[in-house]
């Protein structure tokens, strides 16, 4: 069988694509929400219930799904996760039928189509909650520690690519074939990815197409990492005694609700509050999220460049994080020049939103990368499910925030 040079980078491409698909599936409902709400006379509170169903699953899912991934391994675990959320995405097209079937037996006073969306989004959230744990597990298997900052930036930028592409793709499908087609088409993409993943992925030591040079390089670098210290399997309570874990957890507590607020409500805000049509909403949502791609890539590149110049890992990443911390503050949007604030749909205002997303994405990436080097592999397996939980609980306290709230930041 022919060997493939630099095979680990092909693996990274698949992980990158999986992250794009992950966000395509979760963004489909957000982009379609204004159209669905108008068609079925749903309120923002109804939409908030649907969005919260996903968040609850995404909050509770990483622990059990991480355990499943550990048992099945990266190859089968990733395929199971993708299959679960892609199947739920396709079934969302039948939300009205599902809701009508479940309505007589579910003791909830919500309209059938909302009930159907809640069930499908919950299952989708459970499946998607494994993406980051299994992606990081796969990266730790294939990449040397010194490469992981850049690799994390590339794979994590898939979330921003998915968020950016979703408005354009879903708006086209909505306009041509209707909202059900958007869920079916996007969901089916995941099953194509599963075929590619099962064909290409194996652990490095078991892969028949890895070159001897690449395998030796991976094993040598990973041996250095594991020889630093012999760490036993950590308990969850042990994580609370690690200063870096507490710091990143506090960061995520305040940062994640902002990111999710943008992700859920920006398309609805554009159409309901700014009265843009479907085409303009898609274009402006696209550009506002493109900045997140730049933030992800720049964060990984800049910290790696500083490390190569002789800075310690801790110093280099904090040097990149610090200026972005200030720029995540909402008051920065109010300092736009008057000409950029005159028209509600002016691209400068969208750039301000996108700039905040870039800062949030880059800050999140560097936070995870700091932990990647300062905490051993055994700790990371327990850590990844823990970090988002409290941030999502905070967001659940105000699930029905109206898109008009964005107007207070960008009047």
C-alpha cells in the first residue's frame, strides 16, 4: 500500500472539516429561525426554548460522550458522534410530525413544532458535544506538542468557517427549496464525512499508510511529552486544584455566553430588528463571522512565532491573549466613527461585531492551548467536558434574550 507523506496534516483536514460541519448543523436552525418563526407564528420565547434545548444537551453531553469516545477510540467515537448529530439534523426537517406524535405523551404545554425542534436539537447537542473532546484526543495522538498551538488554531477555525458559510448555504436552500431542505442537505454532508474518516483515520502506530519517518517523529516527540512526568489518571475534583483550570474556567464563564448570544440571535436580529431581507442577512452574517477565522489563525500563528523567538510557552500565549482581552469589551463598538454608525446595515457596524468575534475566538483558542501544554494528557481527557458547563448554565438563566438586546451594543 502506498505511503502518504505528512499524513497527519490530512488527518487535520478531516478534523477541520468535521468542525465546519459541526457548526453548519447547529447554525442551520439559527439562520432558518426568522423564516420558521414567521411561517409558524413563533415568538422569540419559542425560539429561545429551542435554542436552550441544544445548550442543555451541549452542557450535559461532553462527560458521557467523552467516556464513550475513550471506550471506542477516536476513529469509531468520532464516527458515532458525527452520525448522531447528522441524523438529528436530517430529522429536524420532520420536526412538525415528530412534535405531533410526541405531543399527547409529553407533559409540556408547547406547540408541536417547537416540541419537535426541542427533541431534535437536544439529540444534535448530545452528538455535537463530543466534537471538541474527540478532536483534541485525535490531535494529541497525531501531533507533537510544539505543533499543537497552530493545529488547534486551524481546527478551531472550522467553527468560524461553518458559522460563516451557514448563512450563505442555508439562505440559498431556504430560498430555493424551503427550510426543510436546509436541514436535510446539511445533515447528509456529515454522512459523507463519516465515510472519509473511517477510510483514512487510524492511530499512528496502526496506520498502514504512514511513512516510517513521520511515525518515528510522532513517537519521539510524544515520548518527550510523557517522560516529563508520570501522571496518574486525575479525578475531577483534582482539576479544581489546578490554577490554570480555574483561570480558563473563569474565562469561559464570561466569554461563552457572549459567543452563543451572537451565534443564536444574529440572523434573527438582522431580519427582525434591522429589517434586512434574507439575502442581506446572509451576507452580513457571513462577513461578521469571517473575522473569527482570522482570530483563530492569527492566535495560533502569533503564539507559535513568539515561542520560536525564544519566549516561554506561558509568556508567548499570554502576550497574544492580553490585547484581545481588552477588545472583547462591548464599549469598543461605541467608538466607531459617526459615519459608520449612521446606517443600521452599514458594513462598519458589522465589522465591529465581527471584530468582537475574532477576539473571542482567539482568546478561547489560546486559553485551550495554554492548558494543552501545562496539563498532561490524562488531565485533558477529564478537563474538556468540565470547562463549558458553568458558562452554559449562566446562559440558561436568560435563554429568552431578545435579538433587540444587540441593539444596545450597536445602536
